[in-house]
C-alpha cells in the first residue's frame, strides 16, 4: 500500500513539552499524502493529555484508529506501533522509511539516541536511521540546556543528525500560538524536502 503515497516518514512523539508540534506535523504529513509510521511514548501520552484537549487512547491500535479519524487519514496511511513492537518496519534497515523525526524530543530520548541504547522501538528506529545514514531530525524543547544535553546534540550533529530546536521565529509576526507552531513545523517539512505553505521562505515576502 505504500505505493499509493508520495513517501513514508517515521514520526515519534516523546515526553517533552510541545507535543503540539508533533501533532501538527502529523496532520501536515497526512495532508501532503505521506504515509506515517508513528510511535508515542508513555510520557508523550501524558503530555498530550496535559497540553491539549485530545483524549488519546492508551494502546497503539486505538491511537491509530483515533488519530486516523481525527486527521482524516486515508486507509493504511497511518500506522502506530507500541514501544516493544520489534517486528514493526521501523525496527529494521530493510523496512524503515528513509526519514525519521522525533518531535518533540525529550532530553532523555536525546541521550538514549546519542548512546545507542535502543531500549524501546523509538530508540531502535532512531538507531536504524543512524546506522543506515538516513535523515534523522530531532526537535528538542528544553530550557536551559545542560552541558550534557549540548554534548549529546554535538555528538549526533557530527553524525549528520539535524538538531532543530522548537524555537519559533517572530519575523513573520505570528498572531497566535498556532502560527508559532506552524513556524517550527514548516522548518521540519523543509528539512524533509516536503512542499509546505505554512511559512514563506526567507526573501519571498519579507524583503
């Protein structure tokens, strides 16, 4: 069924504040006709309940059904996997999509990815992206960063990982929280090479 879509992207939500970025990214990927392989950590489920009005179910199958309906996904366009679902495509270099985004990326997930822990499917999927030299984008949302956080970011950046902090700009004069979220999501989509209309590219309207 993957031939029915423009491409595939792995998306993981972990337990940092800013889950709105990940959910908006999911919506945009589905609207752009990409298939999404998704994982939601237990901590991310808590953040969803805390920061949004979305009542996300607890099991991967129920999450897949709920999110597919909520964002009007096509059949088989969204697949949600559990933390120990080791037979999921994202767990192997022969089956994983060519790009992965962790959004938001907790500093705990950052640490695990930097050290190759692979204790759950999110960490394993990121490890696959690293070993296969595929696009991996991490979207940390923390303040301030400790020296340990920065060392992990440097280590991963030196391996080709894109570290894209959830730091909205203001030159487009956002008038809502949604516009600030879209700023970051647009930057992620640009990194993925996916056309987006959320934010004009610099020089198109600002000069």
